[in-house]
């Protein structure tokens, strides 16, 4: 949902801020007041083309910004582009300089127009006289039909991913023979080098480093161990002899006073500990010997292990894992023919499963397309049009046409005048007609029936913006447009510019675009109107600049009837 739109020094706007709400947001104002300028500013924020012509005369730059509620899809796009999320909102700002240079910011971080174009389908869809942002292409039409029929493509996607993954494995094995031989030679060398090293385990290098340190300092270590052993056991006043003397004295005390029995036990334990430590030191001193030959062996072995780590991994564990991986690849290459036969069989089964799932989806879509054609044509013709409408589903069953959404191409076709052939919807010449058709389609999808029951859908996150939707209509047709906009706004936020009071009466939020002259300059502003102001605005739209009691009463009645 669009929460806020602001513009500074944009066209005739010096500073304007509009805070939008849920439901139907309508913008009205005198002809030429600048209503479409706000829509143009929003188009710019969604990746539209920028021009220095939009910079207000005398200003250095134009600045437009908006705040949208975020969606999971939008957050994924930001993450892919390295842009941090900002809570539950997405902040977009775009600057256009008088010199033609511009800058884009998303969540106050530098971004590109490409990022805005990626975000646009997730957050808003604009239908305007001059432009339809996020063209209503085949993918959009397919999504619309699937939503109308509440269809799931999960089974097809799962089957397609399985088939595509197997195809990729087969293509890799069938790569050029020269590349295969080159890889085989490389992997054979790598596997042999790691295998010939006969690495004991992932901690071998750590054990060898410890042994090397000991051998390199053998004389010093033997001296220290011997000295410590003397102090503990061999010397006349060794720790062992002193503890023995103390133990004998305490044992004498314990014969007379039981309190010293525990002390005697402690001294016995200490004496035994000293004896054990002395034994360990004696053994160590006897085992350590300076061996230049062994030290040289250790240096050579460690150098080889370091070389392997430099080439294949930071640790021996990674080197071992790399060797196992390369051996597996080598085995697969050496057994290429047998593996290809196995993969071809698996791919054949995956293709069969995909065809079955895609066929079922096609049947469901074709049935839904017939229903959508009838419902949408009725909705379209209630908006002052005399059109024929058809939603067609064409299946491309060749592998080139397979996708994760099935093999169907959905195309909406329309004839806006009697006697004309049906043409693709995107070829409608009138922007007003396109906006009305899109409105009718959206309402058909949100309120249409699937089978005998009404569907219960979750609200869509995108904001829908309609401009010039009321060109060439009035009376009952205008009221029908207002009712459909209101119905559509129950599922998602709708923003619409209108010149007709019949439509303006249905607004949940009604904004007035005003143009005024101050100090010889034209200024355009926007403000949300309360009930009394709405009555006067709708009365003005009914009777012109001069308000009358009749037009005011009529405006009150229209607002009451619209609910």
C-alpha cells in the first residue's frame, strides 16, 4: 500500500505531500490543476524515464519520494540488490537535476533505476493515458487468469524443476570432448596428488608441529625435565622426601588426635602425586633425543602438507574433502556413458510427469478462460463500452515452451467496436479504454465465481493507480465505474484521478488538487478533504464554479448513497 507521496520543485509543484490510506483514494480538481502530475511523479518513482523538463523553473533539482508498505517479494528484490530493509516500509526517493543528471535512493541507500523497475510489479501497477507501467504482458495475463480460477502451479513447477535439473546434468556430461578430457586430466592429477600424500587425518599437521617443536628444543627440554625431576624426587631435600617427613609427623599426631587422619591422607595423596610427576618427567627426559634426521623428515612432511593446503583448502579437513569431491567427479566422468543412460531414463520419467501436470493445468485454465471471458465482457460493457472480450489459452507443448508455470500462453483479446476483429488487449489505442478494461478485469477476478462458490482470496499487496478512467462516460456508466472501483478497493488499495462527481462520491479518502498564483508564480498543492469540503467539491463538480443549494443537497445525497 502507498502510504505517502511527496514532490518538491516538480513541474508546477513547489512542495506537496499526500498521505494515502487503504481503500479508494480519489483525486479531483479543476482542469489543468495538475492532477496527472502526481501520477507522473509516482511513475518516475517506479522506474519511469526522467527528464530535466520536470524541474520547476528556477530550481536546481526536482525531488520526488514515496513510502510503500513492504512485501516479501519486495524484500527479496532489495536483498538481491544489496539494499537493507527498513522495517515494514520501503522508502523511495528520486532526484532529477536541471542539468539532466539524477540520483535514486531506496531506504536512504544509493540505488539504480533498474532496482525501481524490479520493485514496481511488487508494489504498484499504473494505468494511465500515456503509459501502463509493468505492461500487461503474457505473464501478467496468465497470473490474472490463475488468480481468477484460484489455480496452483506448484505441481507443474516441482515437475519442471526436476526435469530442468536432470537436463542440466546431462548437458554437463555431454559437454565438448576436449573440455571433458581437460577436466579429466586436471582432476586425475589433483586426486593423485592428494592420494599420494597419504594424509593420516585432519589433525596430522597439528601433531607434527608439536613434535617438531619438541625436537627443535630437545636439549633445553631434557635439562628442564631432569631439573624438575631432581627437585621433586632425587635431591636430598626433594619435595618427595620433605612430604614423607611431614607425613610421618602427622601420622604420629593422628594416633592421639583423630582430627589429623584427614591431613595424613592429604599428605599421602600429595606424595603419590609428586612421585607420579617425577616418573613422567623421568620418562620424558629419557625419550627425548635430538634427532636431526627426524627433524628433517618433519620439515619435509609439513612443507608438503602446507603446499596441499595452499592449493586445495585452508585446513587438512578441507583438503581431504576436496580430494573426495574430485574423485567423485572423476568417477562420474569415467563412467560417463553409464551415467548418461541413467540420467536419460530419469529425465524421461520427469518429462512424463511434467506433461501430465501441465495438461491438467491447461484444462483448468481453458475452463476458467471461458468463464472469465463472459464475466469480464459483462463488467467491461457496464463501463460505457460495447466490446467483445475473450481470454484465450494456447499451449506450446514443445520443450521450448516449458516453464515452471506450465506451457500455456494466456492472451486477452478485445474488440472495442462492433464488427471489428478481436485484437490483443495491449493494442487498445485509448488509454481511458485500457484503464476501464483493466478495472473491469480486476473486479472480475476479485469478485468472480469459480464453480458454484465464491472464492475467498487474500488481499493483493499492490496498489492500483488509474488515470483518465472516466474519459467519454457519464451518468449510469460513471456510477458503475465508481461502484467497481469501490469493490476493487476492498481487496487492495486503489488511487484514481476523476473528473466525475458520480465516481468521487465513492472515495474512502478524497484529495483536492489546487492551483493558485502567488508572487507571480503558479503553485499546485494537494490536501485531504473532510466531509464538508467533500460536499462542496462534489457540488462544484456537479454545477461548475458557482455552488447552489440544489447542487449541495445533491452532493450530500450522492455521498450518502455511496456509503
